[in-house]
């Protein structure tokens, strides 16, 4: 995961069992940028949260089997999720909702972390498949087949970071960085030398004990980790990343995957797919030309597609 180091104007908020960080290059614009960040987070939560009975996605589940129109925010989230599924050939799939719940992620993570053990009633099941969703982006209309539960967690948080960064930069008129639990997006003009971002398995400790510090000038950065969001279920440690092909956690090859890309959504899509791909991830990321840092379960670090060495910090 990642965290941001030593920038001039900063605010931190608790959100979604994690934390949001906002940094601006003009301290006088912090309040206006913060208001935009809060508004974007609230809109994403109302549209995409699977833990709220009044969310738009909860209503979509209740209307399964019928075509219905959705709002702009949920429409953007569905666009991002289905694009991610198509680009990764289903390695990142929004139809893993039931699989994620069966593994124990059935409540906000702050509540989940307090539960000592989850008793798994169902065996892992493959995801139904993203291609079964009928989505018309022009009309913003979706038909969710009965028996399918959507989880947009693999892309919605990254989408929120991208949208919030652009929104805050427009309001503030300066450079902005938004980090949501390690999903980082920047907009506007970066500070001299770029935004300094610390990397670690757990973003909560990255600033104090960084594994590497890099400079981010534009685009997005995402770290998928099997360490930070973990709990016990079925007699072993579970985490939030699901292999749609099995409905279970992937084979443990990487404990973290960090990717830089044009947007935070693209970075998060690739980092999630890398955890699922396991040993095949370095070649896949290299073919795509996506700078990446992969940390194996034994601590070995693989750098792909031009990711800088630790001592370079660039």
C-alpha cells in the first residue's frame, strides 16, 4: 500500500474502513478541495456501497431481472468495472459479489476486523461472469440477471480517487493528490520534483517505515495487497482479492503489487489482476508496458517495465 510524505497542505479523513488523504500545492485552497473530496466520496458511497440498504447498487440487486436506468456515478462505476473485466479477460470481474461475501467480507471492514473468525457456510464458487451483465452506456440502463451480486470494490475506490482529484483540482486551481487507502490519483500541476509517495505492504505504516519512496508527477498509482485487508475465515487467513475463476483467494504468490498508470483505475485494475495471475504477472505487466513493483510472499521484490530500483527513488 502507499502513503504520502511531507507535503505542505494536507487533510486526512476516515472512509470505508480506511483513510482518505488530500494534499494541495496551495494551502489556501485546502478547504475548497476538501469540500469536493467529501462530496465525491459521499456520491460514490450512495451509488456503489454494498453495505448500505439505501445505495443505488442495493436497489439494483432488488430489481434483478428487470432493466433499469442508473445515475451518472453508478454508470461511471459500471463502465470502469466492465472495462476492467474486458481488458483483463475476466481476471477483475464485478460479478464476484457472492464469492466475496462467502469468504467473509460481508460488512464494512472496520466491523469485519473486530470479528474473531468467519465460519464459511459455502464452498468457493466461480463468479458467474461479467459478460452476463446487460449494460447500455448510451441509455445508462442495466439489466442484472437474477442470482448475480455485484461487487465494484476492485475499481470503484480507484474511480473515486480519479474523480475526486480532478474535481478538487478544478475547485482549488492548483495541484492536488488524493489517496484512498493506497489508491492514489493526482491532477493539476505537481509540486517541484513530483509528489513523494511512500510504499509499503500496509499504507498505515508507509510514512514511518517506507519500503521505497517514489515521485509521482501525473496519472495514478495503486497497490493491491493481501496484507492490509485480511481476516480469518474457514480456519485460515483470508483477504479481499478474489480469483473470479475459482471464487477463492488466489494462490499466494505476491503479497503486494504496485502499478503506475495513466489513471488510478487502470493502475488498480492491473495491480488486482497481478495478484490473481500470480507467477504469470511479471510477463503480463511487462507486455503491457506498465511500471510495477511486485513483492513476493517471501519478501523478494520484482521490478517490471522500468520501475526504479529502491535506491533511485524516482
